[in-house]
């Protein structure tokens, strides 16, 4: 029997988009003074990976992904 794909609700999509915005903001804010270069590189890599995974989802509509693409 084929596996059913769960389609997120409008609210869930909005929450995903908001979380992506948080990742973009974090990256754009730059490295905090009290964070090591190694920790910052890890933080950026994890957030970029999150954005890449989310960008590949097929449930997006008319959301503007310009800022997301700019930090990936």
C-alpha cells in the first residue's frame, strides 16, 4: 500500500516560513562576540542545512524565498 504524504496546514506552512526567517536573521546578524569561530561556523552550517531542506519542500506557494536563497 502506498505511503500517504501528509500535507501541512496553512498554519504549519506559516510556522515553517517563520522558522526559516529566524535562520536567515541569525545568519545575517553575524557572529556574536562571545562565540568561537568554530561554533559560529557550525551554527551557520546547521542553519543553512535547515534552509536547504525546507526550500526543497513542495508545499510552498507565493512565499518570497529571496532572503533564504541569499544566505544559502
